[in-house]
C-alpha cells in the first residue's frame, strides 16, 4: 500500500528543504525526495547550493582570499611571513568538511521536524501521486494532498566546448581541481566565472575569461559594472568581451580554445577550461506526460505569483521556475508555498530580492538600476559615496568601490541601492530592509549610523541624493 502525506516535496535544495521544514512546522505530514549523492558518495541533502554551489564556492573564496592577503596585502599592515605555502589538498578537504557538516545539519533538521527523507528519484504522477525510484532501484509510490516541485537546475553545456573529465569542466569540476592550473580559461564572465575565476587567480592561475556579450555584467547597474571591470582587470583577470567560442581541441598539455570577436579569430591555449554560461532547469523526467505539467520553451515550470503550477495542488519553486536563480529566492518561495498550503496568506516581494557577487571587491544590489529607470523615462535622483572617503574602509586598507542610492524624483522613495566594495554582501541587507519598509532617501539620511563603519557610506550616499554628504564635495549644493 502506498504511503499518504499532506505534502510531498521533490528536491531538497534550499527551495525544497526549506519548504519541507516549514510544512512540518505547520503541522503537515511531509516527505521530501532527493537523489543527490554527496562528496563522500552518500546521499546528501542541500542540493546544488550546499553541495556544489553557494557554500563550497564561498569556502574556497574565503580560503583563497587568506592566501592572497598573506602574500600581497598584509605587508602594508607591517605583517610579513616567510615560507608561505599552499596546501590545496587541505583547502579542498576543509571545503568538503564545511559541506558535509552543513548537509548533515539539514538531515538533523529533517529529523527534528519529522520530515521523512526519501533517497532517490521522484516523478510526479497524476492525482498528486509521486513514484520514487530508490538508489538501489526499488520502486514505491507516495500519495499526497499537495506536491511541491523543487528540482533545481544544472549547468548549461555548449557544443563548442563539450565537457572532458577534469579538463573542460563545469562549476562543480572547477570546485575540485587537484592542482592549480597554470593557465585557466573560463567561458562566461557571469557570476560563476567571476567568483571561480577569482578563486584560481588568487591561488596563482593566469585566468582568461571569454564573454560572448559585448557588455559586462548586464544585470548590474552600469556604473557599478564599469568600476567592477576596471578592478578585476587591475587584479589580473583577463576579461575579453564580445568573444564567441567556436570550438575546443584537446591536446596533450591542455585545450586549444578557438574564439572570435569583432576583430578576428583567435586561439587561446589553457590547461583547464571552465564552462560557466548559465544554468537550465532540471525538469526532464520530473513529471509523467499524463500529468500535463506546463513548462515554458526553456523547460522552466510555469507558475503564477504564488508558485502554483497549471495542475491543482501542485506547486513549483526555486531555480526551476521564473525569476533569479538564487538560493534565498528559492527558500522564500518554499516558505510562501508551505504557508499557502496551510491556508495562510503569504506572498513575496520579488522587487527587493538582493543579488550578490562574492568577488573582491564584492558587488551587491537590490532594486532597479539607473539604466532601467532611464529606459523607462522615469525621473530619479542619485547619490553616490566612495569607500575611499570612509574612515573605516581606510583603516581596513580596503577602500575601493562605492555606494549608490537611487530615489524617486517626486516621492524620494528608494528605488535601488547598488554597492561595490568590501563586505557589501552584508551591507545590502540594509538596502533590502529600507526598500521593504518603503523608506525614502531622507529616512536613510535621518538615521544614525555607528562610526566608524562601512554602513556609514550608505548614510552618506543617501545624504548625497540631496547634495548633503559631509565627507565628499557635493555636485548638487543644498543649504
Ligand atoms: P537545487 O539546489 O539545484 O536543488 C535541487 C535538488 O533536487 C537537488 O538535490 C537535485 O538532486 C534534486 N532533484 C532534482 N530532480 C529530482 C528528482 N526528480 N527527484 C529527486 N530529486 C531531484 N545562489 C545564491 O543565492 N548565492 C550564492 O552564493 C550562490 N553561489 C552559487 C555557486 C555555484 C557554483 C552555483 C552552481 C550556484 C550558486 N548559487 C548561488 C545558485 C544556487 O545554488 C541555486 O539558486 C539554488 O541551489 C537553487 O535551489 P533549488 O532548491 O531550486 O535547487
Ligand atoms: P550567468 O548568467 O551569471 O553568466 C553566464 C555568462 O555567460 C553571461 O555573461 C553570458 O553572457 C555568458 N555566455 C553565455 N553563453 C556564452 C557563450 N557561448 N560563450 C561565452 N559566454 C557566454 O550564469 P552563471 O555564471 O553560469 O551562473 C548560473 C546561475 O547561478 C546564475 O543565474 C546565478 O544567479 C547563480 N549563481 C549565483 C551566485 C551568487 O549569487 N553569488 C553565484 C554563482 C551562481
């Protein structure tokens, strides 16, 4: 006989596992099916984010930043070290331990909340039934009142650069090199290309990024993207825009990458090549044809604002549905759907979801960009403040970048905050809270910030909207 649940969740990434825990908190009998096999060859919860995404990439970004600091930055502080050596195996082992501690933590949370973990592949059948194929091939069927689909996404592959074990790799492969490549190619100068390119550059690789678009970081504010490009080039990331890879040839010592731009055709030989050109939803084989689950032309599951699919009592969340492919976006959708299922009123403000790129300097933003407002013909005011004028940033010896506050010209409501600079992954939360509360730039200007902090730069940028910043000359003068 099949088992009966209030909710069955397919996928235990940050979308699915959060949805499952919230459902259980709300008193719903919940099962969560996931097929992931972790670094230690055992089933693991947490999906892409914990196993091969957010967490391992941040572990390596942190470790590689320490290595770069000790070699290049600490001297300025009067700290020198000799005999500094890189133990890459230890760095990787530490990253793997961070991952396994956290994935086991989710297993503990499932247990504590009474979520049943089914290890294997889940497939949606008609009438909210879900077929489970366990890793040993054993089949079973779960019956549910509601189903939440959270299958996540996988790296896009391109015909011009087919993956080749350990040499042409996706982001997962790039998190597990056993040697620092001398010359590293990256196709795609997006979020993954920049983060992982930074990791390996800090550890000693010469990094060349081949980006098909003629512009850099199209989703970011143009002024911030321009500053980011300048900083990354200064650090030694060789970013080539408008570069279209046409083919790759594997040789004995590496890969010859052929590409073209507006000026001509080139070959670049690298030891390793990372393909980081975006991600696609994992919706193949997710639902039986008879279910009639509606997908769009790219394979994303069609959902409305409350993440309801075209099938009654079937919801979908996370990377497999529209919107940014970000862990926190999937998790919030998981909470919303659980609460909707429990009969509560729940919604998400998609306009204030923050984006962060964890390079150095970091890049973070929430809300609209200046170029989008220009294109929409909307009147706005802008205030910027450079970290070079921040006492705290100068004391830290880390003062590149700026804060930019954009406010509506008529209502003064904050429409967007864009930051490039150290620790702005943390600062951006202030922008999100301000926008969630409907703050004006005047509200931020009237708020008292602790001194000396990086946060003061948000205060100063808000003051600058109206020509009142204290620690920079203002272009706009006001009494
Ligand atoms: P996933 O995390 O992909 O999880 C889906 C799970 O479902 C997987 O475990 C999968 O095995 C399982 N599954 C799929 N189909 C089935 C099925 N039919 N049956 C059973 N199980 C199934 N985002 C950020 O916000 N911040 C970051 O810093 C960040 N860094 C990243 C770095 C890298 C290198 C990568 C690749 C991604 C990063 N992301 C980051 C993106 C983030 O990882 C994703 O947005 C997030 O994991 C999506 O969550 P999800 O729950 O939708 O799917
Ligand atoms: P992305 O969309 O950020 O960047 C892909 C880049 O590749 C783009 O600039 C695109 O123009 C370029 N491109 C596409 N096809 C190309 C080709 N054939 N040749 C050269 N360039 C090409 O995607 P990503 O970096 O692969 O990351 C995937 C997703 O994972 C993103 O949506 C991102 O949100 C998420 N992610 C988030 C974080 C974070 O939040 N810090 C970190 C890593 C990944």
